[in-house]
């Protein structure tokens, strides 16, 4: 599954994650297990980097020790490399200097050869900076995962994941209503809401996802609310005939907005059926 966002930032709350057409578990504990497994993979990369630099010690034991290793060993070598290959004013640095001074050759032994093309200074410098960005990303993710070493219980880890790590969170309006107090107490924050099948949601239920966070200085931090639906399809299901006919509860907020003439955007493409 190709995603525009790293899957560690995706989360599915409530019942229904088992209905997702994917082999991966996007529930709270599924994401916690993913983070813990990803942490071990990254620490193995740190150990491989340590061995390539011939540094002694058990620096790949925890995220904290890996952070010290990056600061005192990796970053120091990179800064020394930059001081030798960045041309002083008015001087030209030979292209081969980048290849000769690059400190992470052994770590990138599994990369396509040759690592440096030696065609131009700019091209080789861009390759070197790309290699360092790859290394830096390893330690950036480990720093994000450090809290999972300090939090011992699965519940605490799942709460931290929800509040600090997840960037795209999916849930039903029913789950939002059931867990609203818990989410507010956790300090849950969000800027955007994308509401799918809005025409099939009760009008009162539509407002619940808007109220899952406390206002800041008297104002909500919500910036964007996108409703997607088709008011020509089935309305909300109301089993009580009195409420359905005399209270007009079968009219969703989405349908009300469309009937009031609020400007909408019609989608002219679909991927479900063949033409």
C-alpha cells in the first residue's frame, strides 16, 4: 500500500480496523507493536553504523545511547567532513576530495556502486548530503520512539501514540461520542476533519467530532472541516417513525447544507466500476 505519509503516523480507533483491506494492524496496540518493531530495526542500523565506524561500546542498546552516539560520533565526523570539503572563499576543492574524506563509506557498502560519480563537485556533494540525511533520519525516528522505552505499559504507550505520534486518525462518530471525555482529558488536538459518508450521519452526530478537544484561549484550533457524501443516496437510519417523520431527523446536516444552497464541489471521477 503506497502512502504519502509514514505509516507510523496512521491510527484507527474503535471497532472496524479488522475490516480494513490491509495486512497491517492500524489499531492502537497494532501501531504500538509496529513502533517497537521499527525501533529494533533502527537500533540494528545504528549497530551497523557503529561497526562501520569502529566505535567501541554498546551504543545501540537504547534510543538514548543511540542519541549520544549520533551527537558525539556521527555528527562530529560529518562536521569534520564539511570543514574539509566546503571550499573557502576564492578556492576550488577537487572533486575527489569528497570521496576521499567521506566518513561513512563502509556503512553504505550495500548501496549501488560507485557511490560517488566524480563528475562534478555539486553532484557528489548532493550524494553525500543525501547519505547523511538517511543517517540523520534514523536517529530522528529513534528520538521520537524514546518515550516508548520509558513508558512500560501498553495502555500508556497507546495514549502517547494517540496524542504525540499519530497524524491521521480514523474513527466513527459513534466511537467519538463514546470516547469524547477520554480524548479531551488526554489533551487530544487536531486541525482538520475529513468526514466521509456525511449524508448518512445524524445531524446531531455530525457535531460530535468537532468537540474532541479543548479550546485554546477561548478559540478552537480547528481550521478545516471537509464533508464528503451524496445526499441522493440513503439518509440516516431512524427506526422510530415519529422522530423520522415529524422531527425530520432523517435529514443529515450535509443534506441541510446542500438544500440551503451552500456552494459544493462535485466529484466527476470514481474508481469503483469500469466505464
